[in-house]
C-alpha cells in the first residue's frame, strides 16, 4: 500500500461523516494519475501555493492602497489568515483540512490590483463584467501554467467560486472558508484601521463588542469558537444567530466607517483612472501584451477584451503603476555619448 492510500484510509476512519473524503472527489476536468504520496486535495493545495498568481498577492491591496508601513495586510497576508482560521475550524470538526486549505489559499487568486476598487472599475469597463471570485476560477482553470490551468479538483473550484457572501459551497469545507473569510477580514481590517488611526478600539459599537469581545484577539476567539460550537456534529457549518448577527453588524459598521471612508479611498480614483487608461491602451494596442496573454490573443483563443481584462486583473499594484508610468508619463531626455 502506498502512502496516499494509507492517508485515505485514515480519513475514512477518523473524519466526520460529513467530511469530504479525498478518495471520493468528483475528480478533475482532465484525468491524471494519482500521486503515491499526496491525496488529491493536498495536491491541489500544493499547486495553488506554487502558482504565480499566489505569489503576486503579496503586492496587491487589501484595504489600504500602497500603505507606508510593514505591518498592514496585503491580499497575501489576508489569504494566509483565512487559511489559518479555516484549518483550525476544519481540524476541530474532523473535516478535510487539505480541502479547506486549498480553497482558502485559492479564494482570492483573481483579485485585481488595488483591491475592490480595481474589481469595481473592471466590472464597469469590461463588456462581460468582472468579479474576483469568477476570475479566481478562471486563473486556476485557464490562465496558470501558460494557459493550461492547474487542473484542480471539482470541490476546490466549487469552494473558490462560492466563497462570496451570497455563495453556497457544495462542501462543508467550502462553507468553513466562506465564513472564515469574513472573520479574517473584519478583524484584521479593524486592526489595520486602528493602526492607521481611523478610529480607536473604544469607537467600535459597544453593543457589538460586548458580544464579540473588546480586542481583536477576543473577537477572533469568540467567532472561531462559535463556528465550531454551532457546527459540531451537524451537516451544516453555522454560527449561532446571536454571534453571526453581531459579526455581520460589525461588518456593516466597517463598510460605513472604513471601507467607504476618506483615508483608504483617497487614492482610489487615481487607481481606477489608471486601470481604465491601461484597459483602453491595450485594447488599442493588443500587440503590446506580453507572455501567455499575447499568445492567447494572437491564436484567437479568447476575445481581445477578455485577454486585456485577464492581463490587467493579474497585475500587482506596483506593476500596474509601472506600466502606467512607462506608457503615459513622459521621460526626461538625455543625450547618449
């Protein structure tokens, strides 16, 4: 018996009856030989961790655009915090940690430069619309590995697509990530906002912090414990109504006081105008695309607008700025001897 088969047997013996077993996956779009060491969801987790789109997350905005300071979250650190919370819950509930982590690590691969500001403007200018969760699926199915995609399992792709608030994942592991995403960003965005002096801990609504906790650590502890307690021995992943209502109310408060406030939004108009200019430029000059994007355009595999959108969505904040400067900002002349 190989190592993978031993792990699969341990899953069948030790996991919850509601867990997604690696041996029972619906499989991949393109058949592959099974690994002799890693079960299928672990292979997916590793593929995501090693892909280019994952590495680019370290230079993509979470909330604060190009923050001056080493301790503000980026899209990558957000992803890692979601994965940590989700794995904690999955382990406590005897669910599949590898599937949970794979979904968590892949859930934001399609995010644009400059966070939701970039997503919103691409949704306006692209004729087919744009959402980061569908783009995340497109990254793993179509764009990675020079156009081959990562060939992930059906369950991982389903979890990535349905991590949004209105999503309905098909696995309990996907539901864990969906809630863990909110738990992570609500709490780490509060931490960053306090660091940015947008408000103090004492400014948070007392009726909510009395329920959830009066520090980031206490609130994380409350929400994670509540998800575990509300889901233990049950087929559904749920928080108790009392805590979930408080969490969503705190989320709404953050939208009003942070996400739509002047400080994180101060540079968003400039960022969006930059994205529009790049979108228009590359639609007018598709021969200036690079790498697999140029190949997809030249072979006619995708429409010009689709390829340009993919190209811009994949940019990091700094690469987007560099492209704009290179194309639109005049350079000083100097004579070469």
